[in-house]
């Protein structure tokens, strides 16, 4: 069992979302307003989001595991209240009620609706869609923000951006690998794009999709710097860092593909074009390229970790696809639930968060440590051991 793990609970229109983090070292400075809420705000931003984002103003409340702004080593419990609960309290009551509610019996293609009602033998699809909703990712971002705080204390930084929305892609020549520069550019972007020309075209495409009652997906990229060599392991399948990251990212709602480094493009290259040559620079072993995306043999190799995720278009359409009414067996337009036209910028923040947590978990599995200072000392030792002059072969 990994040292660091988390669970979430809560429904889209329930009273609140709950997250519990177990295994976070003691001694980490942590305040929700400073360390978690900014990431929650980033998740809510983005052109093409639904009216729900105007209702909610996500704030994290730390319920346990932190005292006087410092983690104690105990489980960290976090709550994010749903403001829309005021409109749904009776419909989502946890106790028996006489209030008449509309039962949803027409599943949406592309959603968990149909498989969920069959698996859990439910007569109301709302019992499935409430938990399957991407609203749950608000808590995953909060959990990831805590992990990011730990990574920063260890000299590891993360950033995320949108590479494409629909058929519109950014100009790669305008991408900066300097994270401070990248973050500054993205802070002014409604679509988390570093290419203003592409952003204008993407906004127009989103407007077109909205007018047609349609939705759009896209591709996001996460960039991680400062990772010490040897996080993860080659010795067992379930300890490989790339496998852990791929599983975590694929678990995010609407993600249908994950790439690390050059991804599927390596299938078209010769080995001499694909593999990253090694050289010494200022006593550090570095690569002349990064097609591996910072991970070789299931372990971090010291280069920036690069992860991409492809998001399908959101499954709720204002001009719905054909479906079947499960109560009658008759053909019917699929159910319409309030939804975004495009949530790709939000996905970038979510994927950055799950990558941060996965990396923090793998790092603690590699180095251990019950306190922040213990982990810092062990990471510093690994960094020193990785210098060419200290290699013993």
C-alpha cells in the first residue's frame, strides 16, 4: 500500500465534496486560502464553461490533519461546499422524503448513465450521474494542490496548458519551457493557451459549437521540472512511474488517451531518432532531447516530465443524440443535464493536480519519511548521488 493516498466523496448537487489524504508528512506549511483555493479558482476558469461556475465559488475548508497552518502527520480532511445545494436539498436528501422528484430514465450516450444503472440496479439515473459528474474533480484539484505544496518544498514545480481545442492547435514555437514565463502567459488566457491567435480561433469554434447545441474536447499538457532521478521503479509493474501516471490521468472524467513524452509519435521513428542521448553538463547527467518525457524504465530520469491527455467532447448535448427510455423501451432523445460546451482548460488544471499527487506518492514510496525535513534530506542526498563525480560503478 502506498504511503500517500486519498479518497473523495460527494455528489454534484450534494451538500459538499469531501476528500481525505492519508500519509502526508508532518511539518508542511499548509493554508487553504494560500495553497489550495488558487488552484480551485483556476479549475473554474475557462471560456465555454456552464452557468454552474457562476453559482459556485469553490473554497477548501481543512477539517483535520493541520494545526496552526502546519500538517501534523494525521489524515487531512478537506471539504468544499456546494452552493447549489440550496436548490437541491430536498431532491438530494440523504433521509427519506415525501417530496416528489423527477426520475431520469433516458441515458446519455458517452456517459456513465446506462452502465451505472445496470451495475447498481437503479431506477433513477440521477443516482449514477451525480457521482459520475466531473464536479468530483474539484476535490481532486484540492488534493493535488496539497501534493503540489509538498513537491515545491522539494524543488519540484508543475504547470499545465491547453495544446488544442477541437481542430485548433497552438503554435508550438511559441511555447516556453520556463515555468514562470509559461504561468504568467497562461494567467491572462481564457483558454489556458499560450498562443493568442489560436485562442481567438478556439473561442470562435466554441461559440459555433454552442450555437449548434454541441460540445468540444481537446488536448492538454502537463510539464514537471526538478524531479530527482529514480522516482518509481523498474522491478514491478505496479511501481512504474509512467504506469502510475497513466492510470491516474485516465481515471479523470472524459479522458480517453494519455501520452508521455513524444507519445504515439515514437512509433514512427528509428531508434536513433527516438532515444535521448546522454551527456555531462556541469557534473550533471542530462539528455540532449526528451522524447522519453522524463521517464525511462518506469523511473524518472531527471529530465522534465511531460504528460498529455486527450479529452473527448462532453457527453451532455443541448441537441441530444438518440437514446432509449429505460422505463418504456421506446426511442427518445437522451437526457439533458446542465453542462459545459468546453471544459478543456479545466481539464489541464485537473490533470496537473492528479499528476502532482501521483508524483508525490511515488516520491514518498521511494524515499519514505514521516516529516518534511526527513524527506527533504533524503531527496537532497539523491540529488547529490546523481552528480557524475559521486557515481560509483
